[in-house]
C-alpha cells in the first residue's frame, strides 16, 4: 500500500498513544508568542511564519485520525520549554518539532493497529521495571519532565511502543539466539579475554551513606557534623544488614533484591558487575569478592561508596575464559543486535503496509533550509545525492521520539557494544580511572 510522508524518527522507542493525562500545566500554543517563530539567526520571520496547526486531524493512518488534540498534548509541552526560559522558539526548531511529533504519532498508531490485529500485547512487568529504572536517581521528576517537554504519560507510551516492537519481533521469531551463533561469537571474542590474572564474576547491592535527601546539582553543600556522619553510617549499615539477611535466606533471589534495593547504577541489571580482576575495584571490594566461593554472599563491606553486599557467581583462573563464563553476555549482545536490526526491518515493512496521509507534512511543505543546502552544494559542484559533511546547526534539537535510556546508561546507545562486555578485559583501565561498570572505581 502507498506511504505518504516519510517517518524519520528513531523507531526503537516510539510512543503508542498520544493522550497526555498527566501532563504538566502548560500554556497553549496559541497563547505563546513563540509560535510567531524566529529563524535560527534570531531575526523576525513573521512574513514566513509556519501555517497554523489544523483544527482537524494532523494525519490519518488506515482511516484512523490523529487529532489536533493528540498533537498538542506533546507540542505544547515542547513550546513551554522555551516559554519557561523567556525565549521564542526558532522557526527551524518549530518546524522540526511539528514534523517529528506527527511522525511519532503516526508510527505509534501503526504499532497500535498492528499489535491489535495480531493480538500481541506488551509485557506489563517489563514496562513497570523500565519506568522505575528511568526515575531512579532523579530527585525532581516533575521538573525533569518539564525540561524534556514530556509528560509521564507521553514517556509511558514511548516505553509501551518499545515493548510492543519487541513483542512483535518475538512473535515472528526474529530475536531467537541459537547455540551456533553463541559458539561463533565466543570464538571471535575469546582472545580479548585472555589474562594472566584470576577473575571473578560478581554482583552487588549498594547502600550509600548520607542523608535521605541529597542536594540538587548547583545547590550548596552543607558540611555534616561528626555526629551526623555517624548517624548516617549506622543507618546505612543497619539497612545493609537487613538486606544481607534477605539475600542469604533460603530461596533468596539476589538479582531481584538488587533491582529493588540497590542504590548503585548496576541495580537495573540485578547488580551484575560482570567479570573483573582484583585490580579493577577498590581494595576492600576486591578482597571481599575474591575471598568468596562461587555462590557465596558477603556480609556488608564498607568502601568509600557505602556498604556492599556482594554475590560471586563464578571464579576463573588465569588464561582463557570458558564459554560458560561469557555465554550470558554473548547472548545478551546478540539479542540486542537482532533487536536493533529487527526494529529497522519492522518499521520499513509496516510503513509499506499501512496507508498514511501526513497532513502536517503537506502543510509544512519542503524544508527551505534543506533546499538551500542542496542548491549550495550543487553550485559548489557536488553531485546530486552525495552525502554532505554534517555539523551541529546550533539550533535546538528536534523533538526526540527516542525513549530515554534507563538511569545509569549512556544516552543514544542503539546497539550493544562490540567491545568486550562489562569486564573490558582486552583493554583494562589504569588504576585511578572509573571501572567500566561505573562502580566502584579503583
């Protein structure tokens, strides 16, 4: 079927619905002076102002309208970011927001229809974990949402679409990792893990020492008294001892406890720190970890980062790491690679399948800046279709339809790294630099 209007956004985390039931209070777009936008140079551009947002649908997907209200639920939040700073939105940024938001809503509607047609549902538990991981470490969540120009509901729909894409690919068997693929990958990466030192694979639960409420970035720090320090340490140790009792109880699930209770960046991965040698961690941590046998859990160990309850999953002598030591990480890497490519293929397939009318794109017309760049390149003698070298425009970024990564991960990561996972064994960092796990550094 025919596709009208390209969809250019990252599809890995697009939103499924556009309702914004928990959106922050915003000034409507028509009341914000920024709608009479400036171009990126700051010069007034009233004569070339963008067309009004239609009162009717902004797009239609297989006969289903994407309404102006759907659009404004996100668009008004983006404009509010500029109003909060007393700025007018540049015309170029306004154009990108309008286009990218509609693209986002179109693809989320396509995903919703496809999932409904195939009776595919997303994993509600995985969604809850994703949301919890994203909030971890953010003191003022409402302020964070306002800075992003999103609502809690709009982010939830990004995560839902992420889960739906995975469910659709799983239903098609696109994410299955075979034993043959694992063996092939192991033979490729095995030389990277050869080392003349003993190593362990361990996980931990971290309890930090300090006040319950930490100052926000930029706020002044008050030096605590010695009594306060002792009080904080006693409270952290008491909490760590309680967790240790739970972690050593019969049938305990250490991974689940770490996800729920750890205050470190590795919490979202069940506290897993991967495989490391003793020189990769602070002395107190390494002494405890290397003193445990596989399957054992340590009592709370104090370092400068707080108290750690450590569980060792495996111990490995110098030399090559056996396949079983790396199998989980290899499987995760291959699965992420398949998911990354699968999402590309899924989107391409769906965009060819569904009838899409992008009314907003028709109203906006061709991007004048893109046309000018093309004309300039042709005048400079570059052949049509040649890729230009890109530089930052200095203009605000377009609306991001990519779901933010869980707390403690790098933003923008689209695929699992091809370097050795977690341990970084091939290129160990010198002492004094943060460990590849982000905690606890030497």
